[in-house]
């Protein structure tokens, strides 16, 4: 299993639980808003396991909290849009290409 995270240290608990149940896990630092990071994450999965059969895309940020919409600036909104819809799209784009090489797979997007 590949665990991808913007801050790899935040996934320590998840990694420990997977290992404790006998799973194999590899952490890849990934900023899902960057195509190069997402491509590297998928390539890491292929290099480690030889194929990609399934993926769960569970990345998202809330943006400014308790801030009226009229006070959110363009850069803050751009960051939310880069991570949430664009990040999911980038993941699916690269995951689908890898899955098609094996005649299919399954993707779950968490919003």
C-alpha cells in the first residue's frame, strides 16, 4: 500500500496500524495540487508493487475557517481549488492511466 501525504509525518499513526496488521506500506510525500508529485506517487506504487489496482483519493483542505466568504482572498480560494477538485482530478488522471495498463481498477474519491 502507498500512503501519500503532503506532510508524511502526519501519516505515522496510519502507517503503524497498517504494519501492525501485517500490511506492507510505503509513504510517498505528495502535494496533490502538483502534477509532478502525483505522477511520482503513482510511479512509486508501480515500482513497488508492479501494478495499480485500486486507489482512494482522500485529500482536501477547508481553507479559511470562520471567515466570511467576502473576506476570503483569491490566493486562499485558489489553494482550496488546487487541492480539492484539481488534486482529485490529477490523481484520477494518473491512476487511470496506470490502471488501464492492467485492464482496469477501482477508484474511490472522498469529498
